C-alpha cells in the first residue's frame, strides 16, 4: 500500500526519483576502488559534572508531590483504536501475570497481521504486556487492521477470534469482539487512506569515476553519522529518540557485504532512502535526506541520480518538498502524524 516517490513526483511534473533500486557491484576501473583509511585515534572529552544542587532540588520536588492512591488509567502505546481491531476481556477478579503468560497464543500474528494482548495493571493503572508477579483487572487484544502488505481480511480476523477466545477461556474471562464485517470494512478504508498517503523516497549515489570498496563507503558514511545496520549492506542514520526507527538508510549490494573478502569487491551505486511516515516532520528528515545526499556525493565523488540515472537538481527536491508538506498535514489531520507510534505501526 505504498505511494512510491515515482507517483509523488508525477504530481509535480512527471519527475521520477524512486522505485525499486537494483543493486549490483560494477566492474572496477583499472585504478581500482577507493579503500578505507586506517582508523585514527579519536580525542576523548570528559562530560561536564551534573550540578548536585539541581539534582537535589528535583529529588526534593518529587518527594513533596502528593501521593496518589491509584494512578489514572493511561492509554496504551501499543494498541490504538485508529489502526487496531480491539477485543476486550473482562475478569471477575484480578488475574496474575503468570496465568496470563501461560495462556498467551503461541504466535503473535493472525495471518500476516500482528496482534497484541495487554493487561490493565491493578496497581499502576497502566496498560502493559503481561509480566510475572503483576496482577491485571482487565485485558484487551488488538489486531492491526492494515499494513504495507494490505488490509485485514476475514480469514485473518477469524484466526484472531479463535486465539483470543482461547486466551479468555484460559484466564476465566469474558471476551467481546467487534463485528467482523465492520472491522474488515474499516480495514479496507484504512488501507486506502494509507496507500495514498505513504511515501518512501530513494535516490542513487553513482560513482563519477573511481569505484569504492564497502569499507570505504562505511568509513565515508560514518563521518556523517551513519552506523552499520542489522542487515548486510545496510548503514543507518539513527534517530535521536531511543528505540525509534532510523531516519535514513544507505544501502549497497548485500552480496558484497557477505563476500569472503568484501574489500576485494567494487561498488559504484548506493541507495539513500527515507521512509517518510516513520519520522516526525518537526525533525526535518527531508532536509536531512537532501543534505546527506549532497555531503555523501561530495565525499564519494558521486552524482545524485534517480533510478534511471538522471542527475537530480535543486528543482526536483523543491518540488518534492512542497508535496511532502501536504502529505504531513493530511497524516496529522487523521491523527496519524508522521513519527507517531500509530503511524510507525501502520506504515510497516
């Protein structure tokens, strides 16, 4: 359900900037690929001391705050009625986390859609994943209604019902499910909205002359904040927020990364990508994408191109920026602002 950058640029004049990029290691020039330099010793700086006076004041303030007998019931960050079909499970008396874990479904999916079961902690008032040693006065189960693989269907929903009914029976609870036809209709509408408001931007960095080794690419990208990702041939620019998805990805041929001697291989193309719904607009990820492309192109002696090899200029970036602002506004109006937990889950 992805609106590719090709479609996005068609709105502003038919420019093509993204698509499925075919990776491959090109034949090295006679001069050979550029290689990484030996690592230099980095200077170390001591962090400034934290003011003990400020810390003491904060601690004193926390102590003086009035105690609350039972915290207010807080919304869940993992289950959201905007994108999940939600079943509620009521119990006559609090259930232990150990019992809840014992009856969790073996698979946390129904078909291709992820599901979650949360308990309302009787002590804290928080929705959380069941944990040993805790007690829960209520449960809820959520099934994501749409993803980039498509909308929830009747078979997946039926599987969800079976798994959650078994869980409810195991904890001695009574479960209420939303109507299947209503859920499937909502899933299709959500999928249609997401399909027309998704954007994954990608451009090529193509060597002008001398090719690069994977080590040279990693070293050059590291100067601009990129680190090695979890997948072969993938470097990422981490987000400032802990646990958030990377802001940008820089990819090259995975086979080159897995080769017995990667430094014997040559690379001539890299893909720099931005998954728009995953990062908040306030962090200006598009500007960072554009700036990173220029900086990497300068250091690697590369051209910034679309998937057809056409060099991209300032006008192309400016046109995309205009359309992205409209996209951000539409997502926010739907309460699915880019970078929000719901948007990150939906556009995945």
